[in-house]
C-alpha cells in the first residue's frame, strides 16, 4: 500500500515535534471527529499527487497520489475510521490496525491544513 504519510513537506510537521505530549494530543484529536481541508487552502492536483497551499500561513505541502485521493474521497467530512475502512476495502491483506494507525498519522501530518467539520 502506498503510504500517504511518506511525502515531502515544506512545513513543520507535527511528527517533528519534540513535545511528545502535544503530539499525543494531536493524534487523539485527529482520530476522532470529522475533518475537512480549510476553506482557504488551495489544493492543486499534480500527476504524482497534490500540493496544498495555505495562503494565511504561506505553508506548502506535497502529498502523494494516495493522500490526494483520500482528501477527495469524502466530501461530507474526513474521519480516521472512514478512511481506514476505505483503505482496508482496497487492500484487504493489510492489517486493519496498522492501516488505522497510518491514517491517523496522515491526518496529523495534514493537521496544519485541516479544520474540524462544523457539527
């Protein structure tokens, strides 16, 4: 399976944080609730993935094809469970727990470009 987290970024990733408690809190937040790409973020599709640009912070991030597809997959909100289920359906030989862990890491990686969906 193509890991969407394995992408280059031109922004500070939460995974780079030396504050493991803060990162643990971030993982908990992104593993619950529905998320969406911030409305100000520009998502530009590329042949090998996509670029996300936040004009408010001038942050730029590249994600691979799998990550790009995951962002477009659910217009009603991105949840860790829905993405993990979709990936497990596409890759039935993969360990569901490992897939969910990768999805949560992906959402944490994208967190500077995401916001919670309104209830």
